[in-house]
C-alpha cells in the first residue's frame, strides 16, 4: 500500500532505493493512472461535468469517483472500509522509515489525522476536497451549481464506477504478471485493483 500511495510522490524511473513490493506499488499506480485517463468509463464521467471548465474535469472526475468508490465499497472489496482503512493507515504510518519526501510524509499524516479514507463516504468530505483544491484551481470551488451537479453525478455514475473498477481490476491483474517485483501472495480483495502492494 505504501507503494500505491507513493506513486503520486516518487520521482523518476530509478526506484532502486525502495523494497521490491514498494517498487511494484509505485509502478502499478503509474500504470493504472495512465489506463484510467484513457478508459471510456472515466471519460464518460469526465464529460458529464457542465459546471466547470474542461481543463479541470479530469481532477473533478477523480474526486467524484473516489467518493463513489467509498460509498459503494462493499461491492469491490472483501473486507469492510474501516478494516481496509486501518491497514492503509498502518502502512502509511512508517513512510518516514523509507526516507521518503516530506510531502509524502506530511500528506499521509493529514490523511490519517483527518481519517479521510473513511470519511470520504460523506458528501461534505467530497465538497471539502473540492474546496481545498479550489484554493489553487478556482474552477473547482464548490459553487451551489457545482454542488448540485456533484449530488446528481454521485447517483448517476455508481454503475459507471463499477464498470471502471472491472476494467482496472483486469489491467492490474495483467500488469501483475509482467512486473518482476509483484508480490507472490494472492490479492486480498475481490477487486485486484486494491491488492496489497508494498
């Protein structure tokens, strides 16, 4: 899980300073990011926004889909969201031991301290995420019109999320067979997208 999280922070292609499972998690994260951006289900969500400019619709779609995933967690994982979250937080708590960037360590501390993963089931937490990004990208400020649109799209795209997750599970499973650092143990979750990776 540390590798999956570090996919947003690790720089460059040389990952030799990390343990194999963490290297795999970083590469899997990068691979799935690229696959997601080109996935027709993700593009469908991205195109469904009408209250913000196209240049930020990809970010908005990411945030919305995270919220939909959390709300429908039991469809995709064998363990409950609180159980999964405890494992994630335990893995993130020792990022400093890997000598990672202060950005990654500080970000993980905020996620744990605010219990963001569990609270992402709540619509106000989604709005908080938009508001936080809106300080840098004003188009994402949750205006009343955007807030109403997010409420509609949360319901509308539940099945779109399920289709996207199925595609990503297949992508992750295929990638796992090609990566020499992939852990040998079987996935812990029904959706292989959430398999333990570092």
